[in-house]
C-alpha cells in the first residue's frame, strides 16, 4: 500500500461527487467499490434495475433515444451497443443469472445471424468497442460459439489493434482481460507490455484516451497496473473539475454515461491503493 502522502490529492472531492448521488454512477460506486450491503441501497437499486427492465424491447434488446435518426443499416449496431452496456451494468450490479430480462438480452445478442468472428465487422456483431462481447463474458458465456469466434478473431488479428489508435488498443485488450481463460495469454501480456512501454511522461498514451486506458488498467495485475496509475495521477488531478468530477466525453452516438466513467476512475484508484474510502 502506498503511503498516505502519496494518495490522490483530489480523492476526497471525487468521492463526495458521487457518494450521495442518486444516479447509476452513484450506485455503481457504492455497490462495487464500498461493498455495502445491498439493503442500504435497495430503493435506488430497485429503481435503476426496474427502469432498465421497462426500457427493454420484448425481443431482448435495448434501443436508445434518437433511434429514428439512425440509418437502418446502423440501427442493429446501436442496439447491440446499448444491449451490451445494459448487460454490463446488470452484471456489475449483481443481478441473478436466471433473471428473464438478462436471459432474453443474452439470447438476442448471441443468436442473431451475424459473423461473430469477422474482426472488421466487430461492431455489427458486438456493438461499439466490443461492449457486447465483454458483457457476455461477464455473464460467464465464454464457452458459447459466438464468443469463442469473437475472441479468436481478436487473437488472430493482433496487428489490427496492438498499439493502434482511436482507442482500439485499450478497448480490445480489455476484452482479453475480461475473459478468464485469456487474462494470461500471450496477446494479453503483449498488450499490457505495450501500455508499460508506451506511456508518456505525462502518464497518457499515444492515440488511446486516458479514460479508456484507465478502464483497461483496472483489470490488470497490481504489479503491472499500479506503476501506470501512479504516473498519470498528476494529469488526472489537472483534469479534475472544481466539483471533483472528470470530463471524459463519450465518442459514441449512444448517450454519455459520464457518472459511470467517473465511478470507474475511482474504482481504479482504490484498486491500486491510491485512494482510501472512509
């Protein structure tokens, strides 16, 4: 554990930004980071999950506000993106595996007529940034044939993402680190070594955004991740707003989930010992 003098200076204001917030990020913060008993947030938890269920289409997917403006050929990609995000959220919130809304969503995202192993068409099958693939891995579906096809395409097309910009390195490596069978695989290890080798003096990375890298580093072993986090702490402090939050704008067409991004930054700081939660 780092010494108290080395803890993140803006941590207290960052914690206060979410601690009493009745938002998805606020509940994510309390449930995942503080490990509070669910009863303490049962009201907020119930509202969030209920709202998520009521927004689900009967076929199992989720739409998002503004569907009518999306070209038809992109509609399925956006639905895969939103369905992956909601499945990710429900998995992190501890929803039961047998819950029918979850089962319907998993069936929708895995049983479409898609080429799940086509690296160049990954967004069509899994949604933007592989979010659908990562979500079904969180639900323990690594043995499913579409999942195996997706993982295989990542491994076989390493040159298409290793060190590549537009956040491709960070988000693709994140999938391998989510798969329990690939965490220690050669591609995953090479991906983590790339982050170590290519971190700039200010703690950032070329062509991959700080937040996407942070979201990936959370999954790395402590011995590898902690030095990377320590190096970007000054940059993170400079980016922090007066209210304690950070501005990590989403680049996708889907609605921004800023409060959840904020919670994951805090999770990273706690995970590697740079923030203590009272």
